[in-house]
């Protein structure tokens, strides 16, 4: 869930891994202060805070590592990341998906975000939103159909 939120916010895989690790360290350190809320909700809030910190950080720059005479790591090891063109395409697709999600009407948007990003079960969404479980499932179905239509996919 944490890594998925980072990627959906547009972070590159390496940055998403770093932020996810920071969230997990924060969660471990703050476990004693964990209160009555759901664990997924608590982790979601921690993730959002770490993402905000990451985007505000002035240290968001590449710092070279290794010995001065050693070849750069990019030539020493094969790069697991896609090339810049693929990253640009993926970033555009992420943006299109984010825009399509934001265009959904309430409560469909909130239910979709809770279910897919927050990994909240249908039963818990229904309880929190004072709806029947079947109503939540209907909203999820409508949301998926609407996203497919907005993104130009076949139903």
C-alpha cells in the first residue's frame, strides 16, 4: 500500500522505495503511540506526510557515490529502471489516471480511493460511509466502468 501510494504520486521507483522505507521506519518508531484508528489509515497518513516532506525537501538531487576512480554505478550494473521515454509515458499515464479519478463524482471517488489505494475492505467502507455493502460494490463497479470509459479502455 505504501509503495503504491508513492508511485501513484509520481515518484520514480528508487524515490518510492526510499519514501516507503522512511514510512516503515517512522511506523516502527511510532508504534507505541498508535491509537484506535485502523492500521491502514494510520499508515496512509504517515505516507502522505512523508510524501509531502519529500516534495518539499531541498535535498532532492542526485548525489554521486563510490570511489573517485570507479566507473559510475550506471555503467557498472545494468539499470533496472525504464529509459526516460518509458518513464515519461508512464508519468503521463499516471497523470491521466489521477485526472480520471479526480473527475469521478462523490461518493464513487472516495470509495474507489479507499478500496484500491487504501486497501480498505468493502465491509469497512460500508460501515464508515453508513451504506450497505452491495451499495459500495455498485459504486466500485460504476467507478471502474467510468474510469475505463475516460481512459479509453474496452469494458
